[in-house]
């Protein structure tokens, strides 16, 4: 028998609703909101973020909130600059004799968060006094009271999956220990210590990569069983005359899940195959034992056409390790037990929702 991850986002069995976006994870899925919206919890619609009420305001003059974004409006006599936030003044000044308005070449005026000028405006000697003033801010800054002020993206946009640190004109994302930052600079990816750091566990143990760490778990074979060729597999040497109802195979399975998976969510699918590779449809699955660091019974199992589907019976709101003992029994057309296996499944619920 083998374990196959279910892509709920592809088969439509996820619980994401409204405008939520489904993202598949190993052993589960997460519902995320589009940019410009925030989550109100599992099963509830995404709420629009009103960028206009945030401090500092993203607009130099007037901000109008729109679904998923905002729009800046400039006062009469000015125009919106290319950054979508700043305004350029159109002061009239003197009219020259040829009835053309003199203009001056300007260098962008950029100020730090302490309002110290880095670049200043210059006046063209050949064109006389300045008749128009214009401010242009670098990316990551907004015009406020005629000066460029740094935007705190960590507050305004919340761009990071875990921790955000604001910098002048930009921001930087950080991940917890045991995770690495992805190339997009925002999301975190678990480090597989078992593979990448080549962790060596003791005899009769398996290295269990959890989200952000790892564990060495005992995977002993019971008395009268022998260790199989694949990790975490034990088998009972037996002749064709073995007594019915004796489990011939014991397998250890390891699964890590993010925090916050809702109830009635499928996390593992166990499949029963014959030695010839045919799906054994007359197979039933039963949880014999459920213990661990997470209090309460959080998992159930249902049998469906030769598959055992483990699902959550309640929301996973606490981190920790859970151990399941599952029995799989295959019957013949006449109701006789033809094959029986035991699965020991360790499920690690992460401290983080990713």
C-alpha cells in the first residue's frame, strides 16, 4: 500500500470560497486572499483592505479606496505623477513677453525619513526665476507636505509571509529558524534537514522532517517481523497457510501539516494494491489508536473503493505530534480476509500556517 498526496485545489475538494485562492500543500491546502484583501478566517469572504486609512497615507493629496486597491487624486491645478501617488504642481507664475510660460529644469528632490535632502532642485540661469515647482519621489517613497517620505511597506502592504522589516525605500522579509526565503523574497520554504543536512538517526529510527525542524522517531519492527527493503517497512515471513487476520505488513508513514487546517479536510490517502499492482476495492480502513501531543481526537478515516482517506475532524489550532495506528483489511468476494496491514502514521502539526 502507498500514500498519495491529494491536490484539493485541482480536484475541487478544497473549502476555499468566494474570492479566496487555493494553494496546494503537501498533505493539505491553504486558502489565501488576493492582493489588496485580507483573510477573515476559514470559510469567510476576504475583506477589502482600505489603504486610505493607513498611516502614512499612500497618497500625497486625496485617497479613494477601490476594491483590492486605491486611487490617488490630485487637487485642481496639479497632475498625478507616474508613481501613482505623488502630484506635480502647475503654478502659473509670470507670463513672458512671447506669451510662453518659462520652465526650469529640475532634478528630483529626494529626502530620507529624517527629511535631509539628498538631491536638490536647481534653477536654470538662462531661463530666469522658477515659474513651476515639481516633486518626484523615488520608488518606495511618497510625497507628503512637499517632501518625500519613506513608505512602511510592512504596515501598508503586509508583503511578507512571516516577518517584515522596513528599510529606506523598500522592505526585507525574514523566515523562522528551519525555513529559507524563496526567490520571490516574501514566502518561506521549509528546510529538509533529513535530506540536505544528511541527518543520521539511530538504529531502528527514521528521520522525520517537520516544518522548521526534524525528529528521529523510533520505527521498530514487532517480534517475529523482519525489516523490509524500504525504510519504515516490516513484514512477517509467512507461508501461504498463515492464519487469517494476521497482519503481514507494518508500515511507518510520516506527514507534516501547517497550522490552521479546517475540519473535514482530507490529508492522507492510503491505497491498497495487490502484488500484481491492482487496486483492492474490498478493503476497509480503521483507526485503532490515536495518541500524541495534540489533545483530543483530531483525525478520522473513511473507506472508499479500496482507499482509506484520513481527514480532520476538527480544526488544527495547536501544534504537536500525533500518532495514528491504522488497520487495513482486504476481503474476498466471499468475505474471507485475504490480506491485512498495519500503518503507523506520525502527523506533525506545524507552529506556523505554512
